[in-house]
C-alpha cells in the first residue's frame, strides 16, 4: 500500500542522479585516483565514452523484459548542471565475450610415506559470473566528496535495480581495484599476466575495455596457477583492496555484498557479490505518493527515486515518522501526486 508523502516547497540546489543522455559527459572531470577501479578503466577514450553513452540511451529507451547485454550509465548532476560523477550497471556480463575472474581454491597434498601433508592455494581461470549484473564505473570528482554524495552515487544503482528488476539479474557483483605499489606498478600483473601478454597492465586493461576480453581467452594460461610459485611478496596481495578503494568496499559491504573466493584477473583485486533481493536499498525500500508540500525538511535522511527510462531520478531527501510521510528537498525532483520509492540513507 502506498503511503502519503509530505514534501517541502523550498527551492535549493541539491545533487541528483540521472541517466546520461548527453555528450556533456565528455566534459566531466575525472581526476586521477578518484575511481575505485583501475585508472586504465577510465573512459579517457572519447570514442569509447561516446559508444557507452549511446548504449545507455538505447537501454533506457527500450522496453526490456529481461536482461541481455545492456549498459546503464548514470551521472551525478551537482546541482549546477555540471557532471561531477558517473556510475554504471552492466545488466548481464559474459554475453558478447566471456567474463573472467580467478577463483582461489585449495588442494591438499599428502604423502603417507614421507609423513607430509600440506595445502596449496591455486588460481583457476573462471567464468562463474557469466550472466550476473555488474555494478562499476564509479567516478566522483574530489570537490564533491562530502555529505554522502559518493554514497548517493553508488546506491542510486541499487535504486534503479529495485525500480526495474526485470532489467537486471538476480545476482549482482562488483570488482575492486587491487593492490598497487607506491611506484605505480602492479605486482600481481607483473608476476602473472605480463608473462603472457607482454604489455603493461594499463595497455592490456584499456584494450579489453575497448575491444572485449577474447584476447584473455586466447593468451591466458589454461591451467591452474600455484600461488606458492609466485614471488613471496606477491602472495599476500591476492584479494587485497587498494587503499583508494577501501571506502568503496565498505559501502558495498554495508549494502549487503560479501567477499567471494574470486579475484580480478589483472590485479587480483577482490570480487564481491550479493543477491539483488538482499541489497538494503531493495530489501528495505518503500513506495509513497507526494501528498503535499511542506516548508522545511525534517526527519531522517532518505534515498529517493522516481521515474522510468530517461526520467529516472535519484536524490537524498528526508522522511518523517508521522503517517503523512516524507519531506522533500527540491521542488524540481518530485511534485504532488507523483509516486516515489524511498529507503533510509
């Protein structure tokens, strides 16, 4: 049953999340170190960025009964019309080309004659996440990292999933940036991938982002890798998150994600997953109708969303405990009579 919502009539500039449907995203500032993913994954290639925007526009405009291979690109409007951040959803990975991770397993060796028994960690090339929805592409300008703006940008993806569950898989996953040395090198890549690709990590990552992952299937070793055969300093870095990605990992874990036995094939960063129905933004979401406009925001902060297709919007508002419902913070986001979804922020 839909509750009634009381909204404020104040007119203030607040950040809001919208679908990307403009080339103005090409002018978005994406400073080094502001993404929880590897720097090479940034869409610095203008052509690749334009293609993603077009894919996203097409996905938002189509009626979709079930996920296929869509990309949804959300942007953070900082309240002045400038784009200060982006977030992506890949509705069903592993369709156009395989989606690879390394799965970390153990094997036990036992010699009765020598009286020796020991466990070995092994890395297996895996396609286990084929068909899942991936959340990623999170960029946020440093000037906007305050007052929960990063959390708004990250969680807007889950509000989109909750609003249109048929467009996404019931299994949600994310990759995070692995450990990088102070000099900028990636020890895991230098010890494993570089031996087979003969190129720097940034070049391999950029190539995969533009041309797909078939080259991984062509060149990556098909047999398991014994972790004990890697250089000793590299072993404890497998599954270790880069310090710049630690806040992103915390957000994911708070939302309901859990660590898996999988790591990124390039830098061995952690991979997390969650059932869509277990995401807090989905499990705890409620719906209501704006019934009136108040004068002042009050109550607890809430994440709110509305609209379909290009009209999807997500922002932070306030909820009150009385049956009248919510207090809205910006007259351009929702009007009297509109239905909105909300969850505690």
